[in-house]
């Protein structure tokens, strides 16, 4: 008798947990049904949203979305000599995706950054016939890293950015986020940032490149643009790939010194911006911290001269931008 009562109680408990899990899944995870509603134009689903909340999560926060999943095949990242970092993107049918739509000259862009927003790398892995991506990779220091795969499966209308954590074993000394600054230096280049990030609004950002005090007017196209800008939100590393205004050869876009972008950040707060630009045959990355003001408030003006990011990321040399 006693046993029966216990079992019943346990079964009840299970049922309660299962119901709670269902509720949670409904609230935060797109089920097949809500995904379909999204595709159809989020009507039924949007009624469940907090008023004013964005319907879609920012990119890069999930390891799986709409049936696609980013699966690392390499357990850890190397500090020292580069080691192959391998991963797959599996599709809704569970098999590795082998066909992609090219974007910015590449089928997949891999961004690797430590969780404290240091050690940024933007590399382009090679795809094997079986759907395995691989790239030689080393990071400058131990720590917990975030790897973002930015890609568009063939036949899908829009791109996806999935993110996964990968550790570089060792003693992790997290670095503080550098203070907001309007200029940064890298390899003798000075890059200045103009513009203010406003949450929920397309904000124009202009970056100007100079070297030895002279404006650089012969920037070279890199992946179909004079600059590529990635923004990561401090705190959760929400990912924004910001699109440049204008393209090389369109008759109106100069090869510097200014590169313009339209950026829409999802919230107030601090972001780390990473600008990739190419000059004299080499791709470099200038980094900035920028703060998006809460709507209706004035953003604090960044100091005129930057604590330029120390930037000697040894892992971010020529190789990290060579397309294999
Ligand atoms: Cu790329």
C-alpha cells in the first residue's frame, strides 16, 4: 500500500515537472509550431511576447536554431601552435549541411573571441565533402571562447549565426572591457569612430583610417567591401554583423579614408566593435568599445583620444584572413 502511494506521488511529481518543462519550452524555445508561425509572419506567436520586446533573439546566442546546430568536433582550442579546429553544421534532418549560399565571398565566416571580448579572430574554414569545416587555429591565451558560425544554408532565405563555447585550457585571467574610445590604433594605423549607437534604430557609424597622420585613400576591397564590422554585446556576446554602406566599384564608394556602416543594436549597453580592413595587402582589425544609450538619453561622449586596444593579438596575423 505504502509503496503504491509513493509511486503515485512520484508520478504526480513527474507530471508536474513535465508540464513545467513544456511551459518553459513554449516561452523561450521555438517549437516546430512556433517556428512555422515565425516563417508565416509571426502573428500567433507575437501575442505571447512582452509588449515592446523584440520578436527575434539577437544572433549568436544559441547553439541551435530552426533545426540547425553548430557542433564542434574539436574539444578544445590550442594556445601555442595552431591545431585544426573542426566542426559541422547539421540541418533539420540531422545530417551535416554541405551546400551554402555565399555571402561576402565566403560560404561560412567563423568568428572566435574570448568571453571577455579579447582575442578576436575572423577566419574562413574549408569545407570537406562530408560537411566538416576545418581551419588551423590557435588562441593567444587560455580561457573560455565563443565560436560563431555565420552562414546561410542553400535554399534558406536568410542567414544564421550560431554560437558555441569552446575552452582553451589553462589559467584564465579575464581582461576588463577597455573604456569607450573614439579612436584605436593597430599596426601604425589610427582608426577613428564617429556616430552614436541608438538601440532599436539603424545608426550610422563612420570609421576613418589614417596612417602616419595622413588619410588612407587606397583601402583594398576585402571580401567584397572596404571594411567588415562585427559588434558583440558586453555581457552575453550577442552578435551583430554590420553591413557597410556602399561597395567597391559601385561608382560612389571611395576607397577610404572613411568607411560607413549602418548598425542596429538590440539594447542599450556596451558593445565591442571589430573593424576588419585591408591595406597594402594585409588585413588588420581595429577594436573599439562603444556604448549605446538608453532611448531618450544622451550617450556619454567618448573621450577624444582612445585607450587604443593593445591589439598585438599574435593569433590575428595574415594567416587568420587567408582563405583556405
Ligand atoms: Cu568572414
